C-alpha cells in the first residue's frame, strides 16, 4: 500500500474512532473510499497524459477530437467520495500548521 494511501486510510479510521463510530459497514465504506481514491488518481494521470481532448479514428476515414471521458468520470468519482465521507460523518479538520495562536492571514 502506498504511503499516502495508507496515511489517508489511517486518518479516516482514526476520525471514526474519535467520533465513536464503529461497525463493519463503516470499515467497508472506508475501503470503498480508498478504492475510489485510487481510481481518482488514475483518472487524473490519464487526463495529464492524454489531455482534455483525445484524438479518435474509426478506421473508416472518420477522425477527429472528442472530450476525454476521464474528466466526467473524475467528477463522478469525486462526488461519490464526498458522499462516502458524508455517510461516515467525517469533515475536514482544521490543523494548526503555523504554531500556537497563528490565526492571522
């Protein structure tokens, strides 16, 4: 398991524990979230590699450019990931990255 993926999974499980949420159903949702996270990263890699428009040719003399379907799939995947977080009752937590009392912008 990649380090970042492992960190995300550990963080989600720790948040569930802090919130007193337990059960196999919730652990399964965390696994679903991690699977979607991997898919999201593959979709992003595809968009970076092939771009937002891709060339197509049907072999019958027709050719052109069409939108990369990975863009729509990325949007759907992100939406599903947010739904899972909502179902788990998890939200982003504020972290104090600048030290104590550093609330100024």
